[in-house]
């Protein structure tokens, strides 16, 4: 039993001649060099299972409180195109073409809050409960689980900082077209829904017409464009490089070399001074969801041990402490 627990596999699997083939419970939209990526880690499967448990609980919670279906889920379809979807998302979130001030990190946090305000749960973390079970960017960047009541977006925070903004809007587009799926946001995908969600994220974050007027061709190094573009659009240089690729201003090789450099820098970062435990949990778990769970637990409507499981292992006797962090 100890080995099975440490390996995060069911005990019965140890007696099988061949390991069973795991299947994702949501559509697999990932590609690697144009090929479907079928590699599944225990961390990914456990993560999706946890998100589905949270979704089911929150759906029941909303229905018990007589909250109706969320009108944005599946409001559009792939055939409706980029322009209409981007316009509708901006209207729903109450944002313009791009922020006029602040850093892209500020923009990311603001967008998360706005997305939550329209009833979409946003979850973000880099491991499954412990640093010894990291999520791999090579496996996935994010996923969306569409549901009429409790749609969920997950952003893989093991990814480089700049990539998360693009993933957030990519997965939001999945909710808007009502299609669940796990994504790697590949630039070489041939799937219609992935092509659309990539295009929506690019246009939402960096409108093409503005980008084209600012971009300077003929520079010795295309990256010299990035500081000016970053100060104008207030998004990450990762997102800007992605936009340049989509508009054929840089090659796939140039884009990939730049992204590889960004990923390497993020892997080599020194994060010895991070936020405290409860602040980290607050950032990882949808605050809309967390507040609902904590409120039900403190009022006696939900067992503390069940709340602990839904909140990713916060000890039952510490839920009141977490409630203070949330302002509940």
C-alpha cells in the first residue's frame, strides 16, 4: 500500500501484468509537432479529477441557492469567428482593446477577477498539492471544463509567467464556445477549435491593426520591437512574440528560440521568498469557489473534512484561518 500511495496509483494496479491505458475525461486537444499527444501523467489525471469534484460541488451549491445557468457558456460556436467572439468577451468583461497603464501582471490579475465576476471559476497552480508532484508544461498549458452552471478554467502555473496570460484567454474562449478540452496552445495545431481559441486570445490581447502600425520591419533584431510594443499593449513579450508569429512577421524558428529562452529563464529563477501558505492557496483556487466552500463549512452546512478536500488539503482546523485571508 505504501508504494502505491507514493507512486499515486491504485493498489490493484500492482497486480496487473500490463498497466491499464488511462484516458482523459475531457477532450484531448494537445499536439506535439502536429501529432496528438497521448502521454498522461498521474499528476494530470489527479488534477482533472479534483477540478471535476470542485465543479460538481459548486454546481450543486448554485442550484441549491436557486442560481440559474450561466448564459456565457456556449454562447458562440466555432463558425461565428474571431471578431464576434472577441467583441462579446470584451463587452462581458468590461474591458477595452488593451490596458492603458500598469504591468501585464496587473492585467493578468485583473482579467482573472473579471472572468470570475461572470461566473467562470479560475484555478491556477504549478503542482498537485506538493512540489514533489509538479505539473509539466510539456504535457499541457491549460484546460477548460465547460458546464452550464460551473465552468472552470485551469492555467498551468508551472509555465513561464508571460505564457499564462495567453493561456487564460485561450481557455476562456473554450468556455465561450461551450467546448471542454485540454490544450497546449500549439502554434502548429490543425484542430478548428484550437485554431479559433489561439486567434481569439491573440486578437483579444493584441489587436492586429494596432500591432501592425507599431511594428517596425527591417530591424537588425526583431526583438528590438518588443519594448515599444510592451509599453503600448501592457501584455507580456511572450504574447507579443506569439502575435508577431501569427502575422508572419517572424518565423517559427525565431519564435521558438525566443520562447525557449523565456522558459529557461523561468526555470532558473530564484523563488526562495514566496508568499505565505494561505495567500498561495488564495491565488491558486478560485476565490468565488473558495468563499462558497468556506462559508458553507463555517455555517455547518458542509463537513470540515469535506471542505478540506475541496480546498486542496487545508487542514480542517485551519479553514477559519483561510476564511480570514479570503475576507469571509
